[in-house]
């Protein structure tokens, strides 16, 4: 993750540049997106083992990114009851951040395909072992 993580979204492991692009693209207030990202992140940090079992992942610094199918986001949207535009924005932000992590961690042939989605979550030191 780059050093431009906003204080609002740094906790959710989303760069502020990704947040800004997302807010502009979906015409949703950045604060609303940041709040949704933080709430979602609090739950995602407990799902690493399930995601690692089922999905390809990359880790850069203290951020782990997973390449997931669209159905994963369908489930997350339903579980967290995101409004349509907010859900679209949160999914986009996660996917964009995951692409950045994969690009930094892997060769060019490991990049996301058009239909791939991403999920990012912070990791703590114990999970690195």
C-alpha cells in the first residue's frame, strides 16, 4: 500500500487516491464510502483463513489483497446491506486497491482480469508467520 492512505481509510487499507477516484466515479460522498470501508474492514480481518483457502492473494506491507469472483461481492453486499451506489463504490475501491497490491507484489502476468474482483484487508504480525 502506498503512503497516501487517508486517516479515514488507512484503517481499511484503502489509499486516499483510490477513495478520491471512487467518490468521483460513483458520485458518492468520500466520507460515506470511508465509513462503509471501515465497517467492512472490521469484519474482513477475521476472514483471512477462509479467503486464503479459496482465493489467490498477494501481500504488500501490512495489506493482503485477494482475487475473488463477483459472487463474493454479491454475498458481502447482502450481508452488509449496502445501498446500490455505496455498494458499487466499496466494491470498486476494494478491487482497485487489490489491483495495486497485486501489481506491486507480482509479475505482470499475475494482474487482474476484467471479471476479477478484489478484497483487501490488513494483516497483523501474527498472521505473517
